[in-house]
C-alpha cells in the first residue's frame, strides 16, 4: 500500500512535465524573430539537398530537401536519434561571415546539430512556438569562422526552411 501511494504521488508530480506544450503564437518567442521569419519565408531562398557544400552561409534563408535518415548519412550521429518515418539531411559550410553568435531557425519541428571542429555545439539559447506562420523554433550558437556542418534530423516533412543569421 505504501509503495502504491508513493508511486501515485510521483506520477501526480510528474503530470505537469508530460502536459507541457510549446507556447502558441509569434509573440511567444523569447526574442524578436522578425528577421529570421522573413528569411525563412523569402521567395529567394537558396535551394539545398542533403550533402550540399557551400563556401559561406547565404544571407537569406535556405529551402532544404531532406531524405530518410539512412540515405542522409549524417557525418556525426545526431544528439537525438531520429524516429522512424522522419527525414534528415546535412550541409557543410566553409565559413561564417565573422565569428560570433548566430541564430539557426527552422520553419518546422526537427532536431538541429551544429558541428564545428569535430564537436556538436551546444545552443546558448532556444525558443520555439507553435502557430507562428513560417517559423517554429530558433536557437543561438556561438560560432568561429571555421568550417561547420548543419545537421537536421527528425523532421516530419521532407522539406524544411532554415536560416542561419548573425544574432541581432
């Protein structure tokens, strides 16, 4: 009986964790997203396929065509294993315009890994919201001018827009 009571109390305390949802609406992001949202929805987005190699990060957004995780052959195992039925891809960049903080933003839900100097960079900040047309989440990374790889995994759709912009 005592164990059952303990388990019930633990489950009740855990309920808010399982019930938590992402905030809804464009005004729910932790920082302004107008620049990122504009890049993700611009008509002149650069079109990429998995495995693309670019000399530099485009000044606008990118439309990324993804493939199955097996076909993607990500250079580094993602921090979060992709679920069955999802899509993945990567692109290599020789440099960013200058070292500093960059936002990496996505139009839809997916896992992002930024790999530089052989290590997955940890985001310095994260913000996301549902029901905001054109943008789903944005993360901030401190990047050097060295080459890096952007990996996307766990996407529900095979096309996602991405923007990598200097943080304002």
